């Protein structure tokens, strides 16, 4: 799964990574983004722009918005089958902006937090879905089976899209599920790195650069 991530890249570099997207003039760095918070999203609408959606998808037909607490992630393998996701998979897709994410590795002494990012340090986009329930716009991050690097930490990995696939993923037109499934694959492990970080990140109230500093012992 993906339960925490970061977006610390400055707006200039975000604009370089997403040249067709209107980026806000300023974005505060986020070192410990947690479920139910507002996150930076580019929906498959025109014009393409960064918006802030509730993390935890609430289907438009839901009777209770609390269902969103269970919908922070969506498994790529079952998107076309699950009632909560199949319509959004066809019609309401989004890019979720990030530059790293956390996962917890089991060790003999307990779980330790690991920070995972691209070796280049550049920002990227998770594949996501969105929906609207009343006045709440919400989203979920799609996950798939882990690549070789992350498999040593966890059996699932968020889908990181190739920049070449951004336009197809956020095409405003309705898409057949089969035409999109091939995009939802593990990102190449050789292009990623992972390292241990402080247990401070366990607390979603902790927001600072210390969350991503490497721990060597």
C-alpha cells in the first residue's frame, strides 16, 4: 500500500516536470503527507492544473463519507471489478504529484520506516482516481505488485507513471479499462533508491526535513 508520501520539490522544478500543467505560484514543502489530508492532484479535466483533493476516495454514490478512510489505495488488478473504482477508472483519472514515499520494513526489532524515491530526485506522478461526493472532491492512489527494490520492504508499490504516459492517463475522454491496464506496472527498480529514516515519520503531526534524512544505524 501507500500510506505516506512527500512533495517537497519547488514550483520551478515542478513546472519543468509537468510543463503542460498550471502550477500554483507557491507550494509549501510536505514531508509527511498522510491520508485524509489535501493533496496536489491533476485531474483529467481541461485546463490541466494542480488542485487539492481529499486523500481517501469517496464514491459519488456512497451513503457515508467515512468510507474514504478505507479508500486511500486502489489495487490495479481489480479496478475494473470493484464498484468503488471501476467507473472512475474509465472516466475520472488523475496524477498525484509526489517526489518520494514511505514504507515500513519488518525487522527482528520491529518495523522501521524507509524512504523511497527516484535516484534522480525529480518529482513524479502516482496514478490516481478521483470522484465527487457532495462538495467533497477526493482521490485514491493506485498500487501494484512491488518491483525488486521495494519487494524487500513491502509487497505493494504505488504506480509511478512514466512521463510519456501522463497525457494518456489524464485524457479527458472515457477510456476502456483494457487500454489503460498496461500503464499500471511497477516502476523500474534500477531507477529508484530506498533508505532508512527516523521513526519520527510515524507521527503524521511531524512535518519537516528530518523525516527524509537517512539513518545509518
